[in-house]
């Protein structure tokens, strides 16, 4: 049988000491409740089998199991969010160190990494909620909007109704434009051409079937100069176009063959595979 323990009488000193301790207690009410609930589960597990059976018949076991599962759920999501925050800090340091090593300049990679970490966090919360059969359409809208912003596109929820907005290029198109911007840079470096002549040389060597995927209208010399400015400037925004520009700038410099033929080969390749990407 379960026994009832009578509390020992306390003198005034003990009571006043308890009051002082309660005033100086730094734990919040929620933390105290959490500790009490965990002790309740431990106390239940320490009971004799026949004592647990009496309580189980009254539905306590299922309630304690649900309570314990909730502890594991919150511990799991807390750990995942902590890992995301740690990865966020490491990625900022890695990107900034790599950029400084390459250019000799310091820059702030916080915003794009902040955005990516936010996507990871929203996704983690969604997955944990789904485990409890909870789905949120609003959270999914937020996740999609954050991904759009990461790829350089303004989220639809921030645009409002408009007919004049031009959708931002997808990442694979931005990568190709970044490559062509690097090709223009190489013409300037290798052949010492002016900006206009370098852009004109790039335009001349783009495979025709690729052009229709890069612009709805006719590609102009000015467009290629704009790509060079957008992806090649020191203040260029990190993203697929900027990354492609930096990678191909190295590739073009390392290729000692005909720059014209190299661009023709690359644009021929992208013109064939881009529709399938």
C-alpha cells in the first residue's frame, strides 16, 4: 500500500530561512514546474509494480508517457536550433576568412548567412511539429518566401499586386550570367580591351540557342556590362552569380588556349543542358 508521510514540525528559524531562500531563488516558475514534473515521472517509475498498476488503471501511465514524450520533443528541437545557431556563426567566419584571403579585403557575410540559417530554423520547427501531426500553411509560406529572398527574388507576399514586376532569374541562369561577366573581365585583362569591346567580344561568342534562355529580348552589349558590374564589383551581393563569376575568373585565367573557343564551348554546353535543369 501507499503510505502517507507526515511532515516534521518546523521552528521559526527554519521557516524564515525558507522565506529568504524563496526570495533569492533565481529559477523561473516554468523551470520549477519542469523539475517537479520530471521528479513526478521518476517517482512513478520507482513505485512497486502493484502500486503502479493501481495508478495505471486510473490512466496515469498514458498521461505520464505523453508528458515524457513532450520533454523529449522540446529537448530535441532545442538541440537542433542550437546546432543551427552554431553552424551560422561558423559559416560567417568561414566565408569572411575566405573572401579576405582572396581579395585582401574584409566584408560582412552576415545577411546571406542569416537568411540561410533562418530557413534551416523554420524547416526544423516544421518537421518537429509534423511529428506531432501539426502543420502550418503560414510557416510553409514563410519558408518559401525566405528561399525566394535567398535566390535574389522578392517574396510574393512583399510585392503586392503588380503587373510590371519582372521575376528574378533562377540560380542556374544567374550562374551563366556570372560566367559571361567573368569572360568579359578576362577579355579586358588578357587583350586589354575597353569595357564595350570586351562585352562585344563575349556577345559574339555566345551560342545562339543559349541567348533565348538568358533574356526575353535581344541581348545587348549593355546587358553584359551590367552583369559584369553586378557580379564582379567588390560590393557585389553574394549569391549564385557572384560565386560563378569568381570561379570562372580563375578558370579563364588558367586556360591558356583560345578564349573565344572556350566561351563558345561553354555556352554550347549550357545551351543544351539549361532547358533540362
